[in-house]
């Protein structure tokens, strides 16, 4: 066990050296401000930026088409191949959201009037019956219009207005990719998770283990290395492995990213901005900018509602655990942990030349971090300490469970 502990310490105490290998360049580097570089910088779009126009009007799409066409003609617009694949996966979900929102409008049928014979002969009741009949006819026309519109949306198939623009404009010339094979990309993800280097390590619990963000970032670095130009990455992703946070919102891009791009591109600058900021820079019409901001706000509000539900679930769980005997709390915490994680010796290949276990099922995970994330403020800290101590006697770095992936379609 001492060997495992020493190995873990060796891998973490030099995290700054791994994140910032060029100490001399940190002070000597010069960075271009966004306002001074956006007119000539390259632009790279994230998946969420390609999906955002599904929340905008068709008139706005025509303006976007003009902007994209101009940028492509100037050889300034690029899209990572990973983004294209993620768009293909999520595009139908966006159409399904539109379709379902239309069909939900049919869920509230008009109620019948209460049946009390004593009021049937009243003139006011007769007028109410006539008004109800008119309402039902209007409701029938309304529902038929919904069905027609929903049928049109369903009939778009792969030719919806957004996809049609992309099919027309986005040729293979603007697609970029990294040059790493799958094994090398997994090894790089493992290194970043080990030393907590963005991006990707904060997404280790996602289905893709964080490989998506890393593939996109590697494509950006390769573009910078090839072109030696300032670059603007347009994304709606505000996670802390892309941004330093302040008061719960994005403040500045992680400096690890800025510095890594500088090294890869020979001294050039990368900027990370939201889609609405891009539209402002290129002085698009006010209505289009406001539509983008509205879509971004709706996304932010959905996330806030999700976080609120998570807080309520945590409070509910805390009330349940508060009345459990300590031994039952210990058993439940360990049961949860082993349902998510396993010793890498069980399922991970070991490559000594790559630095040890290759965490192909996600990870490496720290037991304390994962348990505190799930049970912090739910159980007493001493319960967490005892479980973590027992787990670290077995293993210091954990893999995701391999059996969670066995039923995934390929």
C-alpha cells in the first residue's frame, strides 16, 4: 500500500509542472485583446453553438448564414470533427423537444359545464352553453393547427432549416481534427485527470469520461500549431474546467488553456466567448443578438432549476440518513461507492511506459472527492473519513465500473 500512496503523491505534487511546463514563457508572453484580434482571428464552434439556432427564428438563420458564409470565404471558420459527431447525436433531440412542446399544448382539453338542472332554464346558462360550443370549435381548429405544424416538424427529417444551412456551407475543408489515435487520446485524458489539467478532468463522470471536450481541445491546439494564428473558441459551455468561476458564473478562461494554446501556436492567443458575444462583435442585427441572449438565458434557467432539484434531493437524503444508525450510514456510503467505482486492477490495462493503469472506463477518481460530492452535508464528516480510510487502504485511485459500459450500443 505504501507503494501506491507514494505513486499517487509523485503524480500529484508535480501537477503545476505538468500544467505549466514553460515557466519562462509565462512572464514573457504577450496576449492580444479580443477587440484587437477578432477581425483576423480564426473561429471554432462548439457543439452547443451549432445547436443554439434551433431556439431562434428563421429570419435570424438567414443572417447567420450570411455571417458563416463570409467567414468561410475568408478561411476563418472551423469545426472540430468531434463537434460534428456530437451535433449528429443531439440534433434529433432538439427537434424532439420542439415536437413535444407542440403536442403538450393539446394536453389541456376544455372542461364540460357542471350539470345542475336547477340552472338549465336560465338565460345566462343558455348563453354559457353557446359560448362553450364556440370555444370547443375554436379549440378544435387550434388542435388541428398544432397537428399540422407538428407534422411539418416531424417531416423535416434531416432537412430542417438549421441542418440545411450547415449542409450547404460546411464542407470538409472547414473540419479540423487532432492526430492522436484512440489509445493516445485515452492516455492523455488519464494524464489530465491525474494532474487535474483542463479540459476534460471535470467531466470524468460523463458518459464519455471527458474525452469529448479533450478531443475538441486537441483539435484546437492542432489548428493553432498549423496556422500560427489567434483563435476564438465559441461555446456555451461554462463548466469550471473551461472557466474560472466568480459568484457562480464564468469570469475568465482557465489560464492553463491560454498558456497551452500559446505554447502550441508559437505565441498566439485563444479567446473563449459565448455565441451572443460573437454576434455583438460582428455587429449583427439587434433582434438576432437578443434572440441569442434569450436562448442562452433559457439554458441557464434550465440549469438553475436542475441545480435546485439536486439541492432538494440532497436535503431529502440528509433527512433520511439523519435517522439511520451509524453502521447503516457506513454501509450505504460504501454500497453507493462500489456501485460506481472499482479498483483499476479489475478492468484497466496497465502500461508502464504510459505511467501505469489506463483508465479506459473513466478516472482516475479520488474516493474522498467522489464521496464528498455525493454525501457532503448528508452524513457526518466522520462517516466519510472512516469510509475513505478503508477505501484508501485498498486503492488510492479508482476506475469507473466497466460493467456500466457493457450495454452501451456501439
